[in-house]
C-alpha cells in the first residue's frame, strides 16, 4: 500500500499546539483561521462530501469536505484551473513578457505590520510605473494591459513581497486605431522603470504615514515619530530597487503555463515536503542564484509554521489584479478592439482534468465508485464566530 504523503496539515497537527504556546499571542484573527482550516481540511470535522466503494470488493472510502481556504495547499488547484480557463479567452496572438517588482528588505517588517496598506501600495506603484512608462511616446507610446499577482515568499519561506506582471508585448495606440508592438529584445528599459517604481512607492508610503494609516509596533515603534520616519525612508530613496524583466517569451500558448505557475500559489506546496522527524521539517527549495539547483532545507517545525503564517493575506485582499486594457471595467471592449488590429487566431484550450478511474487501494482491481453524496455541511469556519484553533494530533 502506498504510504501517505506528508502534508503541511501534518506539521500543523503534530506541532500546532507547541507553536501556539510560543507564538499564539502574536497571531492575527486571519492567521488563526488559516491554521485551523488547514488542520480541518478534508477531515470528519468538515463533514462528509461523498462515500466511495470498490465495485469488486467491500472496501469503502469516506471523502470529506475541503476547507476552501485560499492559503490551503490542497484547495487551490480547482480555483486555479477555473481561473485559467477564463483567462484563456483574454489572450492575444502576441509575445508576452514577465516583469517582477520587488521592494527592499528594509521595508519587509513594516509590511508585516501593515500588510493591507503596504501590499496595496506595491500593486499601485508597480502598475502605475508600467503603464506610465509604456505610454511615454519616447518609449512605446501605447496603452498596455497586464495581470499582476502578489507573492510574499521565497523558496525558503522567508518574507519577500514582490509582484509578478504578465504583459502582452505591446499595446493600443492613444486613439485605439493601431497596435504598437514593443521591441523584440526587451519590453521596457529596466533602469527608468525601477526609478519610477521606487519614487511612486515611497511617495505613497510617505502619504500613508502623513495620514496616520500606518501602525508601528515592537522594534519599529520609534518610526512613529516624523523625524525618525524620515531618517528611515531617506536612504531608500537613493537605494537601487530591483525590477526584473525577461525578454518576450512567446505567444498565448506559452502564457497559460506562466500564469499557471504564478497564480493561486501558496507559500509552499505539499509536494515539496520531504520528511517530518524529531520536530524537524525537511523540504526542497530551488536556488535561483545557482542555476535553479534543487536543495534540501531543514527547519524546526515551530519555525516552519511561523514562516508559513507570515504569508497569510488580510481577509478579502485581492492578490490577482488586472490593469490597463485588461482591467475588469472595459476588458471586453478593449480586447475586441485589440483583436480587430491583430491577426486572427484560435484561442488555446487548457488540458482537461484527467478523468481516469481510481483503482481500489485494497484489491487493486476494482474501481472506486461514488455510492452516496452528502449535502454541503455547515462549516464552522464560515458560520461560527468562534476563532478557537483546535489542534488534534490523532
């Protein structure tokens, strides 16, 4: 019989109480909910979804409901596939570019204390920098459109906020009568894009400070004083900020693979976990600075949970956003205009989910069939005001 694969939920069940004893006083309401949801996901606590039975032997299997929390490693694949199917209709027959905007490490602690404001500024500054530079007649002189996705982690689960932007390599002319393609070797010059992004981000950050919208706790408490805040932000205005832009990488057939790689992701997938022994979690990580070499890292289980929960987003925060001619308000009209100016093509289709039958794990001959379906159970996480985190290692 195939051994059960290690999951993030297993780490939470075995070491969640130890984590709460050490760090529980620092958790937000949303972090407590994520911890609880992942532990309960696809267990009896959420109720039965359906019952399967082998058509050759008496073996039965009970399948429980999913938590549907967007931070759960087991619950994002269906949402990703549905979203990608919808985005396939928006693709254009042009090359696409991948642009990444990253904030300096010094801003990270402030972002953890003010995630909704800082991540919102990150989206706004990167989007405005892209659209304004592309609209400059000296650069491209076009109205562009793109999808932006927020990530907050590194492969080692460290806090590293950055935005991935997937952009068609070109845009509409100001009067919408022609399609203006970008240069073949690069989309936009990185240096002026980086300076524009830096200026906008720091201006919006300073504005949030003047309006009293920022919180400062712990070691950041002194930054609440205007003079201290200005001393802290001044070096950031001179520092080189990282904006990474790949050359155009292909047409609509390729962009779906890119989108699948960057959307609906969580800090770490279950497939990267290697072992949990003696209170130590081992997992794989990709070292991008050394040819994407796959390494193995060991973390104390409590530290692993702490790092995972660093990447919980505020409730209702939108992590995938559309800008320019792909913005939700005028997307259909703008795409129709783009397609009249570009060569016709067939919208690429996503591979359908595998419908292969599941063989019985006992007799290995029969097929597991659904013999009973249950109505969706009332889920305590969405219908109960209690925010108690229950850790059950059984």
